[in-house]
C-alpha cells in the first residue's frame, strides 16, 4: 500500500507567553513542532505499512526550516518526503493550498492519503477535505480507526458524545485523522540523526506548473484581518507579587468570600 | 617406610577413568568456550586498560569475600569456607597431577602435611555446604530462592566431598598405613568398615562412584552458577576501571551495545538476592527486581550471541524463547530510580544499574514503548532545555530582584559559576534552594554568577532515561558555553547535575577546559572550615538528614552535610535507621520524578516513615528532587503535623538569619 501523509510544522503555544507583532504571532520565542493531528496520521501510516507492507511518503508545504517536520516523520519510519517550498505559497488559504497539494499529488499513485483533522495553528480543518474534492476522491474525516481491506478502507469516525460511525471508502481515498487514534512513538535525537542524509524532494510552484498569480494572498478568497490574544476575563482576577504575597492575597479573598470556614 | 601417595590403588581399568575424565573436561571446555566467546562479543572500553589500582581491591574482594561479609557474617563465613575449601582442593588436585605426571614431590613430611591440609579443606567445604543448605531449608534467609539447582548444586558437591572422604577411609581401613592419622577425617571414618577385607572389597565401588560424581560435577560446573567463580573476579576487577562511553543499541532490548564488563556481570551473579532486598522499588512491592532484569538480560545475551544457539537443532527453541521475552517487554526498566542501592550491596559489583540504562536506551530508540509522560519530558528537554515547562527562558525567574552576574554574557566575571539546574531554577518549592544558596554565598563573600536564562540542562535526565543523543547534544551545548566563556569552576545545587558534570562530561570533553565541580554541600563545608561561614545563633532543633542517592552512594559525600549540621549550635542530628551509604531512595531519581507508572508505590512516604521514627522536627536533605518528593509525601502521607522538610541550604540560610521565608512553611 502506498500512503501519503500531509504534515505541517506549527508553533507550540500551550505554555508560552504569546506576543503579536504586526498582526502576526511573534515566533521568536516559540518552538516549531509537528502538528499534533499530523503526528497521529504519520504513526498510523507507518503502522499500516509495518503490518502489511508498503511505503509512506510525507509532504509538507512551508519555509526552509519546516524541513524538520519531514525529518521527524522519516525518523518515525516514513520512506520518502517532498517539501513544497516557494515564497509564492505564502498566505494561501486552504482552497489554494488544496490546489497546490493536488498538483503535487495527482501523479503519485497513492492508495491512501492521510492528513490531520486540523492544524493546531489555524484550525480550519479543511485542507484534507478540499484536497479530496480537488482530486475527485472519496473522503472521511475524524478517523479514530483505519482498517484497510481489498480495494477499500473501513474508517471509524468519531462523533459527539462517544458515538462513532463506520464507513467504507473505495481506494484511493483521503482520510483526516483524529488525535488519539494511536499512541505515536517517541522520536529520538539519534533517530533523527540517522535520517539526516536522506534526500528530500524540493518542489517550487513552477515545478508543479502553477502560476504565481494563482497562489498566495492575492488568490485567496478569504482575507485575514487581525489576530488577537485572549482578553483578560472579567470574572478573573490576576494576583501579582511574590509567592508569599500571592498566597496571602488568595487566602484573604477566600476568607472574604466565605470559601474558608 | 616413607609415606607416599598411592595413585590408582586398588583400581582396575584406569583407561576407563581417563576416557570419562576426557569427556568431563570436554564438557567443561565447551561451557567455558561458550562463555568466553560470548564475553568477547561485548564492546570493550577502548583501549581496555590493565589497571593495577583496581587489582588490589578486586583480589581482596575475591579472596577475603569482603563484600559478602558486609551483607552478613554467616553468609561471609559460609562463602569463605566454600571458597577456601574448594580452592584448596582444586590446588591440591593440581599438585597431585604435577606429582603424578611431572615431578614427584609428594612423599615424606611434605605428603603428610599435604594430606592433612586437604583434609582440612574437605572439612571446610563440607561444613560450608551444610551451612548453605541450612540457609535455604532449616533457617531460611528471606532473600534466598529455592530453585532446583540451589539445592542440587550443594548436594552434589557434598556427595563429591563425602565420597572423597569415604574412599580415603576405605583405603586407610584396608591398608592401615602407620601415617594414617594425618588424614584425620578419613582416619576417623575408617572405623566404619568392619575390617580390612570388607574395606578392600568396597573400595572399587566407592572409588568409581566418587569418580563419576566428581567428573559429572566438573562437566556441569561451567553451566551452573558456580561459573561465577570465573566471572565474578573479572567483574570485580573491571568495576574498578573508569567509566567509558559505549554506543547505544539499535533495537529494543538489544544487548549488542553492552560492554565486556556488563556481559561478565551477567555470569557473575549468583542470585543471592541482596539487590532485591535493597531496591526501593522491589521493597515497596513494585513489579521490578534488579535480579530479574539481570537474568532476563543474561538469557537474551545467550540466546542472541551464544555460539551454541546457532546450532540448527536449537534454533526453534531460541526463536520461541526470544519471542516470549519480546512479548514480556522491558517496560519494567522504567521503575528503576538509579539509586545504586543494588550495586552497593552486590558482592560481585554486577547489579544492573548500567544495564537498565542500556535497556531504556533501546526502548527510546525503538520509540513505541516510551511511556507518554516521559515522552513529554524528553520533548521539553529537547526543545526548551528543561523537563518542566514548555517555554524558553524560564530559568532566570527565581533570581528576580537579585543582582547576580550573568556569566553567559561577555564582560561579566566571577570566581565561581553557580550551576542552578533545571528543577532548582523552575520548580516553585525548589527555587527556595537557589535563593537561600545565593544569599549564603553573598553572605560569605563568594564571587559567583549564573548562566541566567541561557543555562542548559546538564544532560542527566536524558542520560538516565536512555536518550543518549539528547544527552550528547546537551553536554556539547554546555561544553561550548563553558569553554566559550572560560568557565571552569562550578558549584551545583543538584547532586544529579553534579554527578553528570563531574563524571560524564569529561568523557566528552577531551578538547575542553578542565572542570572543577563541587556540590554546594562541599562548598559550604569548605567555607565553614576556612572560617568564612560561622554560625553564631543557636538553633535548638532536632533534625535528621536524608542522604540524596547521587550525593551519598554515587559520590560518597556523607560527611560534609553532617559536618555543616554539626557546626550549627544547638542543632541535634538524629540518624534514620538507613542513612549514609545505605539511605533509602526518595523515589525521584532515574526520571521517576516525571513519570506516573501504573502500580507505582509512594517511595517517599516509606522514607518519611523512617524519618518519623527518629522524632526529628525537621528532615534535612540536599537535593531539589529529594526536597520535592519528600515535601509531597509529607503532605499526602499524613506527616504534616510531625515535621517539616527543608533543604540544607535553606537551613544554613535560616541559621544565619538570612531568610525568614521558610520558617513558617517548614516547621
């Protein structure tokens, strides 16, 4: 089975102190990590090929530094990778991105294309679905289990309130993978070192036969306006000062509001 | 009449004996060859130095059984009797061979003393064996198992020894030589025979049964746990050699990366169980046993690398056993706290602390058996240089409002680099140590600075968790920073950083500046001895000291912290039942601080139960991990109204009246 997994490098923001500069997140102090959902997708693809044979190919779209996300996937057991890297791609909306991916994927002969359900940074959850549309392939979203069969794949989809739905798709097909489908393996530093010398295919817009005016911000149907940090909530009171002082203040508030008997 | 030995007296068909002896020797040779060829596949720390320094202690350990005495006098006595009895008889047999085939010297007085000496050795052996059997069956010692060969081996040897005495007795009864009394045991037993004729008649039967039992024993020897007679001395000798960098295995549980030393350890172990008794995890009932880890590794090593398992008819069995071990997995390796208690008590220095690290390295490289909390910790270490928070630059927050030179910047100078460490600089409870220590340093006029936000992780956690590549990266980053700024004198908060920077960094530092590393307890002790740190205010407190494993066992630092405690007027130190080199681990080492293992016990609570028994008002320690573990256990284990937990640095700062912050919280 030949499987393609789309992966993306995203900034890790969970515990970071965020700053916005000129309408964009200041990435200076942020670490770029593999998009959580994509990590599950890579693990799933590697497991499928470990069990039944085949190849896992990775593809990302991004700047030069984003090669890391491909190296990490190769260290997990993927066999080859393509890096779509061109300034012309910057600012593209999911529809445009899907067109770019479609151009890069269409002659690949993949049986299965996996993406994460969504990306952690922009969270549009649409690239995978739009790619299926663009390629004219069946798709299923929110996969929490995959069982490949003869000429088809059975996908268990996660629905609300712990319900799930099983659907069968003829191959080739596009499936977006939900987190928790598996437990992704640890990627060691040595593992990444071992794949340092593997060649990664680099493609620009021209290689895909795409005109730059059909790409990027200009070609997008949605225009970004602003990015904002969460406002300080009205119900919340931020205590400042030394540890002792903060504890003292907190105790005083609890006492005052009757929280301490 | 000149006393002399009578070889093959009363025995026909000596050729048959020689044939059987050849067979037994072939079996012995095959067993030894298998072991040696397996050991030779281990990587040697290049180049294997022949260290004369290690030879003396190793010989003393072997010949006097020093490490066995430490575990109990009866065990020590038993082993000495067996060792010297066995060794004496072995040397005696060699002497007989020399006498018989090369130069005849066993006659006259020499022969008489020789006979008496062998009698004594035989007697020692018999008594030792009876003691060994008694320790399994009559007055059982809890740590000893009762596996079939634990009983069979001493019984067999007993049969050899007693058979030998009976043969001798029959010969003496039959021939009644005037010097017979020199063979005092056989002479005494000769009376059992009704007369010379009966003895003469029985003699061949006794002789042949003794010969068969003895030859059988020789054939079995290398396959039994008596193989430790060869592996243990080598293991003890190699343990005294310096640490070396060994490559890491490529696949799960792969032992290819094990060094010669580790492979010798595998055969040196006799399953005495001292490690199981000492291990904090095993003692607390967790599903971990150093002994079992070692023996699983030993089985794996044999299955994978023994030349015998390459024989076609053993291949199927090999596959089945390998499969069984693979299914069992090596996940129990995550229970180990790397506290070194097992190695401390191991008579042959074979306990599997390094092996656990290798096993973890195998699991890390393979990837899918790394528990998620540890994956998270390793990711944080890799991206943010600390195991605690996923953000950069968190390491300087503790020093807010303090004017401490940042030695990572050019233009800033100080005599000492205070290496704060991840936990001390980030964890809110442990930050107290950094603040107290910097106040004490300032009070004593020590010129010091830190690396501020830029302080890297020393690599200890990555090393203990088996992430060799990350460890190397972190050590290189630390080296580059230190070399770039010309920093060579370090004082560490954490015994873990101290241990790693002191012992592991130099292995990677051939090009770098020579480092001088101290733990802060050493530094404060030195300041006190120099008179730069004096305690003027009495502190009437009863305290007990919890030795951090990486200070006491790993680095033998037990006197310095106690010296400081003794210097504070009014302070009374009461020791816990297990202290110093025998201290019980708090459970925070080996990465367990960042791990929740299913079925794990609260090891720190068990430690605090020992502390509570002393009646101390304060438990003092000198490690941020111990501090956090014990503080948590104090709260969850119901010790809150019994005593407080405090770090030595905080106690010193309080004694100097530099800080009041800790007073209410700790007591």
